């Protein structure tokens, strides 16, 4: 006979084991899928930037229940996809959840045969779906599925069945053998076309000391995080040529840390001809923090090794200098 106290201990241990087993069944989102979602968001935003009218043709957009693949993503995939899409389509009413878009559908054919369908809707089913409340105002249907190759994303027009967006977001794709997260889609298309991503910056410092510089730069890097090139300073430092590097912070794409080293052309010329000079350093280092306010200008604060502080604004690709692009 097993004593009652022993039975209680066995039951307690069994319940504890079952509790631990149950708690371990809750998985976090698969790490690869989380990265794929970043790439998918970048691809959707790129499509909306290329064609501004696309947003109006897509929304209101029905969101079919996202289908997970990995066991780790079972509990979190749908919520993560919804959160990502809500960040892109942030206006009220742009997204409509549609649990009916991938449910089991039973039809009775002639002769009494039953046909059960599941998955993507046919054109006839899409037409019937439009007439069902609350799906009447919808213009498109988004289908999202987690796959071993990435996240498959497709948007279908409810009017004619046209595929408006179709992509597989795979974060293992890279430009320089690392994972890019900054405008991957745009950068891949640009590099396939063989185009350079060049800029002309004009720095105008106003207070407390003036500054006037011209920079000719090109963007590169695994995440497009580097912008490097030549700088020509007309004032502060005076008539100097230098090398400039911008680093775009991953956490804030609008914020850049800038470093430059400028060589005085006048002092370099004096040194080359052996003339007397004031003995000062022929070069100086300058650092800046720049914040992009828009696509055409930004604000900056900079200081040089000579202790000259300047606050002003940047002009990006000014129209009066098109010949430099």
C-alpha cells in the first residue's frame, strides 16, 4: 500500500511537471521571422514611396489571418504581422481584419458531392466577400504566410483579382554579406541598375561662428549606413580640402555623426615652395552631429580642433548645383 502522504507528494510532483511542460510550450517569435518582418516592412514602404497612389488603391485592405510555419512562431506571428502592418498603414480604417478570408469553405456540387476548400480565395469568392459586412468598403486582400524561405506577402485587388504586391521577405539576402535593414529593396534595385547613390551637401553655419562648406559624397555599406567623400571648406576652416565620413545611426535614420579632416590649401602650398609660415598645424579635424529635418535640408552642430563651434543647417542636393550629381 502506498501511504496517503506519499500519494500527495506524487500528485504534487506530477502537477509541477505538467505545469513546467505546459509553460515551455509557449514560444517566442522565431528570430529569423522577426528579421524577415523588418525586411517586409522596408519592401512595403518602398512600394508606397515609389507609387504614392498605391496606398489609396490598397486601402481599406483586408488582412487574412497570417499563417505561421515554425513552432516557435505559433503564438506570436499573427500579432507581430498585425503590429508591423499597423505601423505602415497607421490611419484609422486602412486595415480590416478578415478571419473569413482563409476559413474552411464547404460547397455542395451537383450530385450531392461535397467540396471543401481552404487557402487563397477564388475571384468568385472575392466578389461574394465584398458584399459581406464589414468587408464592403475593402479594396484589396493581403495574404501573409511564414515559410522556410521567408515571409510570403501578396496583395490582391478585390475588383479584378490583380496582384498589386507580391514579395518574399528574406533577411538573409544581403548587399555586402551582412543583414541590411535600411532601404534594402530600394538599394538592391538601384545596384541592379548600376546606379550610384551620390549627394551634394552644403553646410551653412550661422552661430556663434560662421561656416561654409561643400561636400560631394556617395552612400554605401551593408545597411547604407556610411556616406563618404570629399569636402571643400571656404570658411572655417578657410580654403581647405578634406575627407568626410557620415555615419547614420541604426536606431535613428535621421541622425548622423560626421567626422572630417581638412588640410589648408594655403599652408600646403607654402610648405611645398619652402616659404615661411606661422608654424600652425596644416590640418584640422572637425566633428558634427546632423539631424535630417526633411529630404532637402537638416540641422547641424559642429566643432573643430581649433575650438570653433558653429550651429547651422545643411542643404541636400540643391537644385542650383545639378551638374555635380
